């Protein structure tokens, strides 16, 4: 079974007000992700990666086409059910963290899912341990470094079980050790993942398949090895061969 189906998806920003020109971002995009599969989402700045992730979790509404998460159509009236299936790590951690302390942010989802207080505390401890932030549990969020904020926002998603996790630039601001830790976490999570990143080496190490977004469509969707080794394809779509491949 597929965990995600995108059918003929189109989206434009603006155009709602009279005289405003719409800015098309996605046009006729179709692809599916299988249960438990990890897919990389590559594309130049402005290609529409973040927009696509926001459409999948219902933060934006498509201009055309359909999105299914676990077979549930993503619509206003199904958002509650859809959000139970998915976790979403924002590109900007400040959009994700909104309570007073790291603990409360990570506890938010388990509480919302109806975990008991003891289950919630256990889930928070587990998630913070995974990203090695236990020591910062009671720290106000505004007093975290950029990388710590990113790790805390990843922990908020790890605190509950999701069937698919959407990650937007998860490695930005992480130091090499934490980036490696995150790689281990991603590779050990059994759920499906869709990971938008300019860190093509990270995609290479975590995602067997990659979708290359360009001109509102999939310029390529297939084995990560094939796209990341294909200089012409990458350059034609505004990207470059990852350093680790250009050396060989
Ligand atoms: N709220 C908005 N209103 C209008 N246009 C927007 C809005 N957000 C994004 N855009 C435009 O939509 C296009 C796609 O943006 P998006 O953020 O999805 O790109 P991206 O692939 O995530 O880029 P990046 O790699 O820089 O994160 C860009 O041209 C951007 O300028
Ligand atoms: Mg983005």
C-alpha cells in the first residue's frame, strides 16, 4: 500500500485578489511513496519543495489535483485524521517551537494524542535522548542555538509514532556529529520519510529513491544513485554534482 499519493497536483501563490498575478509553483505533479519508504526531495532554491510539504500536511490548499495520506484525501474536514498519520519538521525551527520550554514543545504532540502523563514523559525523554538534548529539557526555547533548535524540532516529531515524516532541510545548522546522529535516527525509523534537502550526501545516505523537482514537475523520480551521479540532469535543473561524487 502507498502511504502517500500525489495526483496531478498544482499550486500557485497569490492571484486571490483582483489584479494580482498568480505565481505558479507546482503544475501537474504526480508521484507515490510506499509504506516505510524513504524518498529524497531535491531541487534548486524556489523549486517548490517546502510548498509541496506544506500541501501534504494541509497547511496550504492545492489549486488542482489530489493528495492522499494513507488513503485519506487531504482536505479541511480530514485534517485531524491526516495529521495523526504524519510528522512534519519545518524548514524554520522557529515556526515549529512555540511553547515556553523544550520539554513542553516535545510534550505537545504526545499530549494531543491522548498519552497519559507518564507516557508523555517517557516519550519526551526518549525523543530528547535520541537527539542528545536531555540536558536542555527545561531550557526556554529562545535560549537555544540554531542547531539545538533544529534538534528540538526534530524531537517534537520523534515523540509520537507517525506513518510518514516530512522533513524540510533537517541537516541545516547541524554540526557534523549531530548530522551523523540524525542520519542514524532517520535510518532506524521504520516509517516512511520524505526529506527535502540541499544536502545531497545526506539524501544519498538515507533515501534509496529521490524526486528531483523542477519547473513545477518531477524532472526525475527514481534511484538516488542515478540522479546524484548524473551531472547533466542535475545541472539542467539548477543543481550541482555532490562534492563526494565529483571527486571520484
Ligand atoms: N508565502 C508565499 N507567497 C508567495 N510566494 C511564495 C510564498 N512562499 C514561497 N513562495 C514562492 O514559491 C516558490 C517556491 O518556494 P518554496 O519555499 O516552496 O521553495 P523551496 O524549493 O523550498 O526553496 P528552498 O530550497 O530555498 O527552501 C518560490 O519562488 C517562492 O518565492
Ligand atoms: Mg524550502
